[in-house]
């Protein structure tokens, strides 16, 4: 019988039973951390707005990113959002937007304030001295208009500015005034693209003024693309100042 058992074990091979190894220890004798002991990363978040100043009803672009978060919300009034995204908002009054990121490692909030400027109609209108030279009266009365990035559409504030310009340009004593509409862009994009975009901006402004009663023979247009920036900085506030249609008196 003993011989039979020996033969069976030799034929089948021995099945080793695994033995649990004790946890490894460092040189101080402390056990290595188990997965449950691994620290959980705290959420991170960033939020910015471009531009930071708008007129009532004009858009500002919110741009945000969050990591290590299971829930991300954007307030006021927007609610749950993706961990990364962009959204245009149209505040009617100065508003602080807050991004909240919550995860297993805790929570974090980031805020940005979009300031809404007073409408032109609510601001005190400067009285223009009729004895001033025509060029000075033109500069004070006919204001530039500004555009969104990569756009040639007239926003609410641009239309209000052009309506104000129309009031001066269609006065009886100014009906012979001729002027140039310059189209400008910010520094982003190719030279060729920006020249075309600047031309489109100048034409859109001219068309609006013609529909408002200005004789098209009084208006010339030119595009400078990005060649003549008003502001030389490399940030969104300066870019916004360079996306414009500018008016120049033709003697």
C-alpha cells in the first residue's frame, strides 16, 4: 500500500499550497503601505473669463479646468458642468462666477468677476464746443466700435456706439463731413486672414451707417489687419482693444 501511494504521488506531482508572505518592512521595521493607505489627491481647479469688462448684454467667455473631482459645478445659475469646458455668458450686471470641484480628496473653489460697465445712455454726455476745430469735434463725437474674437458681427454695445455716431454724422452742419473707416484685428492669425477680417469689419460698419442715413459717398474703408495695434500688450484686454473699426476724418 505504501508503495502504491508513492507511485501515485510521483505520477501526479506535488501540488504546493501557497503560503502568504508577511508584509515587507522598511529598515525601521515599519510595514509598507497598503493601497488603502495611499493618499487621495485633492481636487484642483482654474477659472478665467475673457474679457473681464463688458457692457450689459455683451458676452464674456468662461474657460475652466478641474482635476481629481467627481462633481464640478459653475454658479450662479449654470449648475453641473464637465471637468473642462468653455461657455459664453451674457451678464446684465457685474457678476462673480464660481467653479466648485468636489472629489474623494476634498473640495476647491475658484471665482472670477465679470464687470458690467454702465451703458453709454446712462453716462454723462460731453457737450462739444462748436468753436473747436472740425477734426477735434469729429474725434470727440465719432467713437470706434469693437468686435469679438474672430467676428465681424456688431454686438449690442457696437450698435449703441454707431447710433450715437449717426446722430452727429447726420446733423445738418455735418452732412459734408467725409471720413475713413479703418478695420483692425488683434495679433492672432495670419497677415492675410487678418487683412480680410479687418476689411469685413470696416464694410459692416459702413453698411450700418448707410442704412442709418449716411451718404455712402462720404465713407471710405481700408483694412490694416494687425499692422496698427492700438494696444501693444499680449493679453485679452489689449487684444479686445485692437479688434476695432476706427474712424478718421478726411480733410
